[in-house]
């Protein structure tokens, strides 16, 4: 009857919405109570089991709990509730990468990449310059210990940014001829800051971290008399992985060719031959670590001078190259840097630098500013 009907429609939806917002409130970092957040989101899902947003929130709660496997499972379940939504597809792939499931992630992304792209979903993502995916993919490989594949992904990010820089030359004459002066000036400004992009900095820092680990391992092995043991094992492992990857790509290419509509033409040979060059990063593993790291550090210091992470990455590389003067330069520049854990990172570098000089802890502020500016240092600059 009309008397029994809710005044403003279905009351269940209103209750579920209230529970959903409470779950978000307790999942928020300033009011975080993950037990309450999970309780409220479960109640909301009970009322509206098919809600995409409720399941996504539950995945985020699991992520904040530190259980990336559960988070990935729930985000993928949310994706299954709406298989035509590109956004939730990319979120599911991102969570799978955070859980170090590279193969699952590329299959998920393959649901929305172009099926006719020669080389499969990953080659399509490279063609589309999906920097976020390539970076996350590389970080997942790094966490899994596959340094070669990780370095190859970070190099791809570097290549994409190089392409963006080179492509700008095509627009100079065009913009002036067409009279788009304001847009042209904006583009020039953007080009000058292109490598300030967070994803470039992130990929570069990740690559530097891997190269530093490789240098330190080689130095430790040399000190113990084992010059090539660890690196040889790493290269052998990467070579086996590269063979398996190539065989997998050929199988997938053959399957795609078999499913293809014959009226559209066949490119089975192309599919079998087009692949990412050196997918396992064997050539990158053979590079001298500090020289390779410097290629990234040079860009970081030039384009992100205010980043504490960039300054400390430069410090770590120069320290291993026994360049104390440049180490000091990076410590001095770090006083104008910003970022998380600025003081902790700088203090760690000061301790390491002091030990290298054989003087224990060192107050770089006084060294950097000199005797004539010690008063300014006392005001807090140092």
C-alpha cells in the first residue's frame, strides 16, 4: 500500500549510501579506523551486493591494511561487476601489479587494448605510451627480484619522454605558421619542465636504486673474491626468462592469428616477429652500474633540483664514485629540497659523508655556508 511505501523511494539505497560514506570516512588517513571501515563497507555490500563503488572501497581498505593480495582480489571482483568500464579495469590491473602479478595485470589490460595490435597488449600499451602501466610493471618486477625486466621498463619510460621532447620540433614551424602563439609559448614552457613529471622521476629513481644495488653486490663479491658469480647467475636467470617470454609471445601471436577474421587479412608472421627488444634487460644487466645510473641522475638533478630524493640519489651515486666534492654539492643543494622525510634522509647522508671523511657526524650546514654565514646557519638554514 501507499502507506507502507517509503516517502523518498527505496530506503535501502539511502542506508547503503550512509554506510558507504562512513566506510570512506574511517578509511581516510586523518580519521582512519580500518576495523570500523571494513564493518561499514561489509554492511553496505550486504544491502547492495552489485555496487561497483562499495567493492572498490573494500579493496582500498584491504590495501591500507597491508594485504595487497586481498586488495587485488576485491578490486578484480569489482571489475567483474562491470566489464565495460575502462576505469575499473585499469584499477584492477594496477592492484594486480602492486601484488606483483605481472601476467594477470597484462591480461586484464588486454581486455581493452586493440586486439589487432601486433605483439599483443603490452606492445599496444607501449605504442599508446601508457607511462603509468610501464612504471608499475617495472616496480613489480623489481620487487620480485627480476632486475633486468624492471630496468627494461624504466628504460622504456625514459624513451617515451625522449620521444616527447623530440616530437616538439615538428610543431615549431606549424604553430608559428598557424598563429597559435599563446599555445606555442605554453608548449615551450612545458617542454622545459617535461622531465619534472612525477612518473619520470619515479622511474628514474627506481632505476638508480637497482643500479646501486648491483654495484654494491659486485663490490661485496669482489671483496670476498667472487668477481662474477652473482652477476653470472643473474644473467643466466634472465636469459632463461627471455627464452620463455619469447615462446609465450609466439604462442599468443599464433592464437590471435587463428582467431582473426580471414576477411580482414592475416598478420600471423608479423605477430610472431614483432616483440619488445631485449624484454628481460640482458643488455642493461651487462652495463656498468654507476655509469648507467648517472644517465638518470643527470636528468634528475637538472630537472628536479628541489626533490630530496633526487639530491640523495645523486649523493649515493657520487659517493660510490669517490667524488667527495660532488657529494658535498648534493648535500648543500638538499637544504633547498622538499619531500617526505627530508631531514631523515639528509641526516643519513651527513652521517655517511662524515664517516667517509673520517670525522664522524658532520654538520653540513656549517660547511656549506662557510664562516661568513654561520649566523644564518644558526637561524635554521643549516
